């Protein structure tokens, strides 16, 4: 397994980048605790995590795509339409389990098409998933849904509803699910063959292919996995607000997802970063959003602050891991 | 017999080679986006009656102008290898600023426009600084500026939207920009087209434009070549910012609306347009024409989809699918174009040669193999690389070319010492001295060159008249091969093929088409003109002793012809030797009034059969690797001597194939024959029994000089 | 199965009824001096509708009305769906101006977005009807809610629920939609005007969720945690405010934190939520009634074409209906499937 060690660069560099983010998080957290009245309460901290749990789950899906030197911009659209389809089917009287199975199948098919386009047609991932997000949203909206906003009616009180709004020993179920997905993703990436392949591909796709890594099937797997996790995030979202608004497919949410992934130190050039990076990034963004909401900062100003922090993070990243003119990849955007 | 007749005419009439030549043109890159545009028009024109009319398009003109600005900016950035997602937000910012400054503050329009453009340029500068100088990733960085600028616009809207709504001032300039048209074209579109034309000139004619292409094509090479890579990249973002802002200004003029939705998703639309037009993600490939094609296509698609009144979502679906299809085609095209080109470029044609004369040793054949060249002396063994032709001057020094672009001189009398006489470049092939002692050289890949006795190299000709219907540019000289000089000073030289370069000259044998020609350079007016075209690998040329005609060899045709360029028979062409057993190369005069001819390789029955089976050769060229192709034999050859009637009078072989088997040229000088070979590492020197020991080539042309 | 049969039967019946009406109208209806001329004036005319988007209760109800009239009177209805994109909407209107419909119905997403296009359409002689959201120029008719009035009614309700005699904290939060929308432009002004006289009620949070329920949910959750004694939310659209209601439910504060919402009065988003206690007070601008207003206005513009379009703007402000648990009667709301099936 050591053959697939993530990179030739010394490990302390990544630790350093992650430490910077952890330090910023701690400072921001402490700052808010001191200056804001209702910040440092158990319930607020829980709500802090709960509010970003969905973002975090999406971030986990995105992280494994980015580590393999890809990106999945269709993740939000996929989540929105597949879960909306599930709700619509359930509202039409279908057993909830069957509706979930069909919705999941829809999500996975979209992921599969993504993977095929990237792996076999060789369309750049940015593009394939961008266009696929638009196409998938349009197709499902036109063919399956009769409204932008689909309410959760059937099964609204049973176990299904619990997924997004239940609690285990006082901890919101969405937070628990976030934790479980993070743990599973960690095991997948670090202790399974496909997971190691993803790191190898992210580090150097050509070398990975030369050494016999099944690059194309692994890429397909990544996007199918991403779709599946996104579907789960969507279920959490829908069951917590009792509806699914398909228009989030057109929102900036996917940029927020990239934000939590990149800010924790997962480089867009692939092969770098761990699940811990996503957790750190999620925590920082959660803290910021929570604090700013308590301070009643306008949403637009929040976007600016978030973006500036991301900008600082990638500037620091480029200073810590400078790109070399002689070795950087042509056409790496 | 009939089938042979049909095959002959099929290959005479159908120009197979044109497909490959079209694919090798650079403009073919625009053909696919153009085809997509036509397809779009066909599809939506059928679905929407009245779309393909002037009024149908007129509604789109103003928007097209705005879109062209944004797509141009995006394309410039993409050409340098980046991407600019912030264009949509910059567009919105410029729109709002324009309205704010004009409607609310009532500033004069020129100032307003200048400030809006400046603002766009500033955002571009931030992008350019971050991406160019700090080397951040373009996608993520411009995504961040997209969000930040969008948020700033939202905050401005929140604060001023109501006040902006009601103009405090009117301005004739503003009304002019907003409403006026020239021949139905709105101001926005006219300005956009002017800017596009300027951008085209910038990219194709100016140094900074070339730098952008160089950086996009290969950033590393550009950096190593000393180009200011970072500044170049930063500049593209500034230009993109200004162009997006220009689009926003015209949008403000058209709608006078400060909506929060302005320009949302414009980056995706612009990206789609740029890629649909054929600009590659990752840089290096693209043009203004491509950007325009893409912008028009995208606008027709998106507006047609709205006009079709499709159910909610169907528009998104169609747009997504069109985007995917376009990128898929683009990606496959870029990846496979060269593959496709190499598959179809070689286009064999029909050539039926009569059975070759026997060369069997000891037979009565004129070409019978002997071993007379076995004893040749070797000059420069192991020091030479590709001495195709040799020549000797009046002082007996020996000159030859090399694959490295040098003309090497061996010093008489023992030819042990050598020096580089001159460096030209390319691969110097055929050589001749003119009446003033200048060495005239045919250089493969470059043309016809002159080396004066003081070693100064000058170009005589590298292009001739372009033939009317040629697809590839046949005015350029690819493979000038051999030359000779008429008594009046005109230089006749052969170009072996117009379809292949020196490195793959043998592939021309697979085609066996008349790709070669003979060109005449006239030193009096320095003009070049094609004299004979469609020759089967035109090769050696030698002036006949009458001074009115020359002999020339067609290598794949295995024949020698004679052409009269002046005198009573001017313009006549006769075949002198019809059916050689091998492939003729250079021809030179012999001391006894006859002519020496080198056969560079000998014919084989298998390849002769293959020449009559063009389909077989095409399948071979398409399906198997080039190093497994069936090529003519080029390992063994001989030297023959023929007289003016075309009768073979002598034949020299290296029968054992050890000392000097491969011969492309020979030059008689003072009783010796000097032998060259295009892939040899030596020059052979053969003592001709009974030859005139004082005869020299230079002397036979220009008379003995003191 | 049974209900499907029932639906099928009803559809057949409806088709038969329409057919008989049509034959009645065209065959030998006695001319009362008006009806034939009126019907003839509508036949073959072209009406175009550009909503913000199709696929939600308001626009679907209006479109259902227009479709019914189009089938009945034989005018041609074109709906161009820009699906929430202002640019696509502007593009659609630009093209429609070139196609010269007899009436153009628009539903502007923002106050300024279509102002110039409305003027241009009017200049081209096309009468324009603006739906529900005011534009800078409204053309020949405006049919819709008075957003100032709605917000006044909502704020008054909140003052009553949270004011000084209620025993509550008086802390309220405002959930806006899109900031450039008239709902925010006029609504915020109204809220501030009303609260000027009620210093006991104060806004502790004022944010925009862009009409997105999940964004509203996230914001509301944090606002609730930050202000445990919050009294009420003023929401600006029912479809978004369900996110707020869900957040309150999760916090276990249903009934303690009020939601005062507004919307088109669709059964699923209005009355159902009032009945379940998710919303406390709801101001309905009755999209079904607006649909009828629209049908009549379009007919009248087709019958008597204004001599110069856009000179006089007819303002048809929709009567507002306040729905609470106490005033929740059968028929307080309308059902979208029914309107689509049977017309407004």
C-alpha cells in the first residue's frame, strides 16, 4: 500500500495548511464566544453543526471527486432532482422505501453518465458535470416533476422524517449521519483498493494508468459514489425542511461545497488532503455562518466574507505549495 | 482488362488525396463549429417558422452584440490557458454602475462608460494578479471573484435599486446607443463586430497577441523562451474584464434594468459559446472567428428554446445536452484529428509498370549484376551523414551535403581533411556550379540556395506560382531535390513531391501519384515558375550536351525523360528510357558524351504488384503501423550509363553489397567517379577505366577556367 | 383505480360540455347585439404570456385561466417560460415584440427588469398587462397585490400577536425573498412604517433567503437559537416560509413562535399550513381571483384595442384575504389541480 503514498512532498506541508485553518477556526470560534451572547451554548453549537451537516455531507462526496483530480458540479442539481422525484413518487402513493430506491437509482444513473462522459468520452470533469447538472435538472423537472417545490407529505411522521429531523441522545440525526458518512468515506479512501487508486490517480493520472490502475472504471465509481452520497444529503435536507426546492440546482450552493472542501486543504490538483480536511472546512464555515447570522449580517455580506476567506486559503495554499513553471500541468485550470 | 481500365480511370478521376489535404488545413478547425451552426439553423429553422428571416434574427442582434463581448473576453482568457468565471458578475456590475452613474447621478455618458469599463478592468486586474502573478488556479479564483462581485452588486442593488429606477437625466448619446440602428444593426452589435475585428488583428498580427497564443499553447516553453508569461496571463484577464463590462454597458442601454438576476449564469453561456466555437479548454487553440461562431450558435439555441414554449425544464435539458454534445465532439476531434489525418492522408493511386528487365548476374542483360564497385575507395567513412549529391570544383575539392544542414568540403588531393564549407539548414541535396563559380544547392525543406565562393549563403527561391485548384499550398517548396543550370543561366530544379516532407519521402512511393514537378528559376528577374508538374517523384536533372534540353528522372515511374526548354523543339517532352529495373535518381554527364544515372534502389515484383493495387496499399496505410508498411527496396542500387538515344552502355554494381551498395548520385571528375548516397555515411570513389583523366564536370559546362 | 375512472369520466363529461358549448356558440346562437361581435373580436387573436417561471401555484393558476379562454374563444395563447432567468425573460419579450401579439402579459421578477421592454412593446402598439409584481412601467393594466398593504396587514397581525399586551418579548424576525422584488421594496417600508408606532416590537433579524425554503430553514434555525425568546417571523412568500415553519417545529416551538406569511392562497401552501399550525396568519392575494381578473382584462383589451397602448394604466389591485385558524372556512383557499382541471 505504501506504493500509493499520496505524494512525494513531505507530510508537514499539508499539516501546516490544515493547521492554519484549524487555527483560524479556533480564533473565530473564540472571538464569537466572547463577543456574542448566545453563541457558546450547547444548543447553538449543535445547531451550528446541524446547519452545515448537509453541506458537510455534500463536501465529503465532492472531496473524493476532487482528490481523484476531478470535480462534480452536478452534485447539487442531482441531489435536488433525485430527492424531489422521490418525494413526488411517495406523495403519489408509492411505498416510501420503493420511492427512495427509485430516487437513488435516478441519482446513480446521473452519476454513471457523469462518470462515463469523463472517463470514456474524456470530457473535462468541470464541463461534463456542469452541463450534466443543467441537463439532469431540466430532464427530471420536465419529465417527472410538476412543481419546483415538492412537499414531503406521505411518510412525513415515520422513520423517514427522522432522517433529517430526529435526534440520538440529544444530537441531531443529520449530525450523526454526517459523522457516519465521514467515517465510511475515510475507510473507503484510506483502507480500500479503489480509495488508494483515487489518491494515485489524483497524484498522477498517467503514472497511475501506466502502473495498471483501472483508471476509467475508478473514475466512473467516483461519480456514482458522489451521486449516491449527494442523494443521502438530499434526503436529509428534504426531511428536515419537509420539502425539496429544485431551484437550489441553480443556486450558489455548489460553490459553498467546493469552499468547504478546498478550505480544509484538499488541493484542486488532486491527490492531496484527507477526510479530516473536509471536517475542518465544514467546521470553519459553520462557525462563520452561525456567528454572522447571530450578528444579523446580510446574506450578501456573508458571501463576500466566505469568499474572502476562501481566497486567503488558496493564496496561502499557493504560497505553501508553489507551482513550478517546469513541472506544472499544461491546461490545468 | 476491363477492370484494369476501370481502376485506372477511377484513380485518374477521383482526387482521393484532397480529403487528407483538407484535413491538414488549419481552417478545418472552424469547419466543425460552422457545421454545428448550420445544423442548429436547420433544426430550429424547421421547428420555428420565421426564425431564419431577417426579422427573426433582428430581435437577437442587440443581445448578440452583448454576448460577443463576453465570449471574446472568455476566449482570450481561454487562449492563454485560463478561464474567467467572473464575467457574468462583471457584466452585472458594469450594468448597475452605468445606471447608477447616469440615472441617479446624471453624469455625462462618456465618463459613465469609461468608469464602467475601468471598473471591469479593475476586477480583471485582481483576477490577473491572483491568477497570473500569484499563480492561483483560474477556475477557483475567478469563482471567488464571481461571488464577491455578485455580492457587491446585490448590496448596491439593495441600497440604490429604487433610486436608479428613475432617470434624472436624458442624453442624446445614451438614446443613440440604446435605440439607434444602422441598416437594422443596433449600435451594440456594430461596436462588438468592430472590437472582434480588432481582436482578430491583435491575435494574428501583433506581438502581444502571439504571446497569448504561445503561453496558451505551451506555457512551459513560453516561459523557457523568456516570454513574460505572468504578465501575459494577467493581461488576458484585464481584457476579459473590460470586454465583459462593455457588454454590461450595452445591456444597460438596452434594458435600463438593474435586476439582481442580470448576468447570472452568463459565464456558463459564454463558456459554452467559446467551447462550441472550437476554443479549447486549457488553451492554445482558438480564434476570434471561433468565438463569433460559438456566440451566434448559443444565442440561436437559447432563444429558440424559449420561443418553442417548451415545458419548464426542457430548455435546461436541451441546453445541457447541446453543451455536452458540443464538448464531446470538440474533445474527440482535438484528440483524433491527427490520427484521422494520418489515416487518410496517404492516398495511393494506380500505377502499372511493365515487368522489370532482368538483372541476373552473368546473363546477357544490360543490367546484369557485377562486382565492379566492390573496390571503391571510401572518403569520410563514418564522418558523413547523408551525402546525397557530390560535386567537385575546379581545384578538385569535393563538396557534399549533410543531414545537419551543412555543406562539407573535402580538401584535395587526398580528401582526408574536411571542413564545413557553409551552413544552410534543411538537408542540402543536389548541387551544381554556375558560370561564376557559385555553388547552387537544392535544400530539402527550404528551397534553392546559393553559396558564393566567399561562403556567403543566399536564398534564390523558396516559392513558385500556386496552381489554381490545389488544396494544400503548393507554392511552398517542400522537397527541392536536384538541379542543373542551362547555358543561359536559368536553373531547372526538381521538387520530388509537394505532399510530403524530407523525413517521409518514401511514403510518396506508396501513393505513386504525380506529386512532383520541375521548376525553373530565372536569375534575370529572380522569378520561379513551374515548368512540368504531376511527375512521379521528379528527381535527377541533367543538361543534355545540346544545351537546349535536359534529362530528368521520375523515380517511382522508373523512367527517364527529356525536355526541350528552348530551341526548335522547345516545350517537347520525350521518354528516353521507359522501363528501368530500379528507381532512377541523379543524372550527370560522363566524359565520353554519355550520361551517368544512379539507380537508388531496385524494383521488386511484390512492390510492382502493389502499385497496381491501390486498395491494398490504402488498407495497409490505414490499418498497420507505418514501420510495417511495404516500401520499395532502397538497400541496393547501381550506376548505369546511357547515351542520348536512351540505350544502356554500361552498368556498375557492388554485387556483394558491402562497400557502396546504396547510390543516389555519381559525379565524374578527372577519371574518377564519386558516389553519394542519401542515407550513407561515406562517399565512394571509383576509378573509371579508360576515362579522360582531364575531364571535369565544371569544365564541360562552362569551359576550362583559369 | 376507482378514482382514476372517476377522473376519466369527468374529463369526458367536461370535454362533451366544452364541445357542446363550442357548437352552441358557433352554430345558431341568437345575436343579442353584443355577443357575436365580442366573440368575433377574440377569434384568431394572439395572446402571449411571459411568467417568471411556470410550475408554481401563481403562474399555473393564471395560465389555466388564459388557456380556458383561449380554447373557448379561439385565441392563440403562447407561453414562454424563462424559468426564473431575467435575461431569458427579456429575450422572450424582445422576440414577442417582433412577433406582435395582440396582448402581452408579463410577470416581472424585479421592479426594473422589464421597464424598458414594456415601453418598447407599447411603442410598437402592443397592449401590456403586468401581473402581481409591479414594474417600472406597467403598460395597460396591472393586476396584483398591493405589497405595501400586505406588509401592513402582516405587521399589524404581528403587533397584535407580539405587542405589549401579549406578554411576549416583542422580538420579531423578517424573512425576505429577493431584494429587488417589489415585495421587499415596498414590504420593508411598510413594516418600518407600522413599527414606528409600536416601539415595543423590534426586528432582531432581517435577512433574505432568495425564495429558497432550505435557505430560510437554515437562517431561521440559527435565528431561533440566537433569540430563544423570539416571538414571530414575518415571511414574504408561503413557498419559502415553510422552511421557517419547519425550523420552528424542529426547535419544538410550534405555537410559541408565530409565522405570518403571505401568498396566492393555494390550498397546499396556505390553508393546509394554517390548519397544521405551521402558519399563524396568512394574507392571501387569491391567485384564482387574479386569474379571473386577467381573463377579463385580456378579453377587454382584445375586444377594444386601446388607441395608443400604455397611455392609461388600469390598476386592478387584488382584494386581500386574511386567513387564520379562526377564519379558516371551506373555500378560503383554492386548489391548483382543481383550477387546472375546471378553470378559475
